[in-house]
């Protein structure tokens, strides 16, 4: 292969910009847009069909809200019920600018914290709106019966979360995502009961149908019968979550995948900032080679837990309780005295990696391949210690706050975190990148909208804790239902699309062809073995720290692996069946291509920002060093065709309401 | 942590589809780390079967964190299983192999209940649960219509009890454990969650009548207060939620708004 420098891997296209946000002072942008948007008469709404893929906080809330508005909604999910979307696993909480704690919180501060936390790589108009609607989310959820934590006076309790200095996080023990999702699921169930929403569980979207340049439908596979079907509508909403499973091991659910988004990308939708992936600092370390997924421990644990490693390598195998105070390095408190253990996720993660790289990690030594290709044994864990908190608050108080997390830890590791410090290590958790959307959450394909983690807009290069739930629900309950009308107002005049239209037939055929191709290989390696290998390439070369050479190596390795996959994968069974191997194989096909795009994006962005850390771009202290002169833009990628180079479209970021600063948590 | 590994005999229910007869097949598996989860052990079995050119075992699972409710397998006769321990119940994905010992013979079957037909092997269709929720397991509050969150104070005690009931994950173990295949614990959890909160009051009487009506219509059996459900519930939904349901049901019969 001739390619030797980053520029050989992509082409540069025209600059793009958001054209929907009105040019007003930031606190008037949303109300102006709401007023300017075209509306659909309630009597006409039932004549319009909106296809929504995904039933998590964004998709479920959007489906319920658009159903209430009177649209005819078709809602799809790969799980057996809408209630199982992976939003359910979010533990810690949801932010809202209520200022119930009287501690200087405001819409502007939530906006400021989110932009700063995202390392100035998000679009400020979108973020401001997120902060603006945040308070309504709490009202809505309480009215639905979401049992948030309360004080004895009967009012809602708050806690603080990483990266901020106010208490604005609402929570429901360690199961906030579950309770919010069940709230959205109940609202959705009400619409199913009312006949406005039709559910399609165990259906996986495998293709987007584009007619006359507009998104007009999707192709799905019925995961029980194998039937490949087309569904036609007036708009398509993707709320399909993130792509963390490109790393194989992540905190995502096993089924989380990027196929819907990637199929849209291949049909022309831009994929923005794929290299912005978030590594969560507080996960349970890997136990061995058959590990199937990683489990996160809510970072709310960092409110009371203290993170440390031994100062001396010889202490790393000792019982941590035997290591005296003076031989412990509470490294976050030492390096970042004002934020301490509550520094943002990317910083906490990278510092844990450095301690382990220095040979100060704890727990079992695991075998791994270093960037130079050599095998090494490293202890990948740091302590998260509650001894001080238990001494200060008592075991009961600690248990009341974190009991279910402690139980979960004990269940998985067989160790008791009340008596011995937890061991934690970072893991892939959230992906800030996603399909490019404008202020209306519309992709560049008219009629294709993208909500929640599946889009790119609000978290920049790094997401703050308790902001994912906020964004999912903001998009689903309050943003999309106020913006999609503007498009649907014209939809009654769109020509009807029939099931035998050439674009529909072509999309259905493409899906069937790929299924046949996968089943025909009949090789010798399992799908999971390929996925694990892809994951280890991604983690090694495109994980917490990225370098130019390593990224180019990764791209080469991914291409070779994909080649081998199509020669040697073994997909058992037939299409016309409940065939889980076939499902996983199809998802992996898109993960290969996404993995490559992710590395290309990381390669082109020669700066460090948020979750994207380029070793070549750091301060003398080893902190991420942004390059605003050259990289103050969103990198939106256009599909370059089979075997072609992707095309980079830059959306310059303009900050009017906020001053650009080097992020510092010291 | 431990370096122990297990050699096991697995007796697994294999059933090609809803209408075909099923049977138990026996497989040997070795070298399973005791730190693995039960589902990771099944992953290994499936890798082994695939390499041998055999059809892997179908089973539902997703989050593998014990919260989505998608997994559910009867292990040695117990929904979600406990291995050789007497620990509090958990989800299948949170059962770890350290609860088993070398040489164990483990019988693995799907939920068995008429309202949950088998799709394939260990995967069943639980859409009946969605239908129960659709029959009123919600508060009718359209998006945007909510009052300020602090407009209603809720006693912490009630909020906490509502939360306990709201933690139900809809896995269906309660139904699988019940000799009558009753879905009463599942239904009662929702009745209790919403019935304890001020937001749930206006529809309280109507809700319980509709949900129970749907429960019965879908073929779930009646409750005899055996408590098998609560004994296997991975979220420890209290049995007294069923008392709450019964009280609400009787009260609803005397209320006009219970009619529909």
C-alpha cells in the first residue's frame, strides 16, 4: 500500500454550516426558531407517518411525543420490548438547571459547563437549547411518576457530578436511566394503547430508503422470521444510540450497534467527529479473555470514593488495607487540588492509564499487545476507596447512597467493597460523534432526523456526567417535536412512494444480497473472534491515547481483518430463522467500516481535545493541547463510495456567547 | 478473583421454533473461568458449537448488567438460577460461574409459561408484558403539560416504596416460577409504583381494573399467594405489592371512575 501520510486516507470537500439556527442573541435563538418553524394542522398530522428507529430515551420520548401530537408513528427496536433500550443502564443521574440548591446554577452555567466540558468542540446554539429545556425534562418525568430521590421534606434531592461545581443532578438511586426510560416507555405504551404508535420489536433496520433525495423509509429484518420488509413514511428518525461496541469491550449492551447510522452514512448522511469517544474512568476491570462486556460503576462514586495507587511498585500485589497512608498516591487530588476526584472523565481515565503504564496498577496482570506489537503483562486497575467516607458518614449512609452499586461490584468480582477498596479501570462508554445534524436535528439528507447519542451535536469532544440522559430526553420530548413539523409541513405534497418503487426494491435487494453473501462464506472463524480482534486493534491504537503511526497501522490491520472476514467467517444457520449469529455478523460488517473511519478521523485531527488524545499534542504537564487555530471545526465525513476515500466537510465552530479557553481543572 | 476453572456438563433445551417439539441435548464444556458470568459460559459453548459446525444455542440477553430484563433462563429448575449458593436472586447475566463447582451437571431451559411461547431454544416471546402496561400502566401526561416538579411534595417514605416497586425489570421470572403462570407480581409492581404517587391518583381505579383485565385475557393464571414469584425476583419486588393490587382492585369496584 502506497499511503504513508494522513492526507492519503481522505479527501477534503466543501465547508458546511448549520442554516437553521436564527442569527439572534443566544437566549433568543430557540424561541425564534420555534416561532419561525412551519406547523402542521392537527387534522393533517394523522395523514403523515414518522418512522422512528430506537426506543431509548431519545427514540421512546420522540415516539411518544409525536404520537401525542397526532402523527402516525412506526417505532422499531431490535430488543424484544421498547423497555430494554440501553438508556436503561445509565446509573448516576440527569442534569437540569433548576438551581434548587441555591448554588449559582442557571441555564447559562449549565450551557457554559457543557461547552467547556466538551472542550469547545460542540455547537453552542444546540448546547444552549439543551440547557434551556433541561428544567422541563424534570417536570415532565416527575409528572409521569418517575420516582426521583427525595428529601424528607418531600422535595427532590440533588447531587453533584464530575466536571462541575454545582449540585444540579437529579437521580433515582443508582438506577436513574432505568426510571427515566420506564417513564418514556409508559408514555409510549399510552400511545400504543391510543393507536397512534405501532411498535415493531425484534426488528432491525438494515437500510435507509432515499427517494428523490429525501429519506422516505427503511428496510428491516424481522429477527424472528428473517423476513426482510420495507416501511415507507414521510420522515425517518434515527435514535439508535452510540457505536462503542466497535471496541468489542465496552459498557454498551451486547446488541448496541451502529448499523442503522452507518447505512444512512452510506446513503449520503454525513458522519461527524467519529473519533470523539468517551472512556469512562470507573468500570470494573477485565477478568479474562472470555470477557463479553464491561460494567460501569456510576461516577457518582467519585463524590465519596478516593482514587489511589500505591507509590511503590512492590506494594501493588499487597492487600490494599495493609498499605499505610503515606505510601498511597491519591493522584487526582495531588494533581488537580480544586476538582480532585471529580475531574472530567477523560482526565480521570488518562491518569489511571498513566499510573498503570508506570507499573503502579493493581489487580490481576493481563496480557496485552503494546503499540509496537510486543506482548506485555500489565496490571490494569486503580483503587477506588470508601474507607474515609465510611468513617465520615457511616456504613449505612454509604450504603443508602451507593448500595446497589456496591452489590453489583460484589456480585461481579466476588469481593466486598465495604471492607476492601474497589478496583476500577477505564472502559469505552459513550460516543460523542454521530450523524451530523443541524439545529433542527436534521441530517444533510432531507427528512432524516437524528436524536440522542446517535447524533453529534451537544457534547463536543467529551460529555459531562449526567448529560446523556438530559440530551436524549431533550431531543425526544422537546426538540424534535418542535422542529420536525417544519419539514413535515410540506410532506403532504410529497409524491407517494410505493413498495415496488425502484429505490425501495434496490434497498431491499441490497439487504438480501448482503445476508446471502454472509451465509455463503462458510469459513472457519466465528463472528465473535473477528469482533474481538477488531476491538483489540481499536483499543490499542485508537483508545485513550492515539499516535499518527499507530492509527495508520490500525487502518491497515482493520482492512486486512475485513478481507479475512469475507474469506473465512462462519455464519451458521439460515436467514429464515431466529439467527443471532447472522445478526452479529451483519453488525460487524458495519463496525469494520466505522472503525476505519474512526481511525481516519483520529488521524486527521492532529490535536488533542476532550476524549480524543493525540500523544503528539500535549502540554508540558501531559494535558490535552487543543489547536484552535487549525481544528476549531466539526469534522463531518461523507461516504466516498466502496473502496473510495471518505470526504471531509468542515463545519467551522463559532463561539459568540462563550469565550474560548484552554480547559483547566487544576 | 480466582484462577479456578470448571469442567461442566450442560443439558440444554433445544427447540427449533415455536411449533416444533423440543428436547434436551447434552454438551461437555471445559476450562470455564469461575470469574465468567453464566452467559459468558454460554458464549463459549456457542463458540465451540460454531467451530464444530453446529447451530449455536439461541438465548436472549442484552445489557449484561442486570437491568434491561432481556435475559432469563431456568437453571437447574430455578428461574435465573443460583448455582450452588443460597444467595439472593439475581438476573441470569449477573450469575457468575463461581457459584458452580467443577463437574456440575447444569440443566438449562427457557421460561415455561403459556403466555410466553418459545421462539427458539431458550428465547421466549414476552410481548404479553408490554400489553399489560399498554392497558393503563402509565400516567396520562402529554409532553409539555407537566407542572413544576416541586408543585407536589411527596413523602420520602412513599417515594422510596414507589421506587422499590418501580425497579421491576420485566424479565418474567415471576411468571416462570409460578405454578399458575401468574403475572401478578409484575402487574402489582406497576400498580403499586403509580398508586403510591400523587401523580398516579386520577387513573388509579381505572388502571387496576384494566391491567388485571388484560392480564387475565392474555392467559396469565390467578395468584394463590404462594410467593414463588418474589422468591426468584432479581429486583426483590415485595410480595406485599400484590396485597396493594388487591386492595386497589376492590376499592375500584366501588368507584365510578373505575368503569370503562
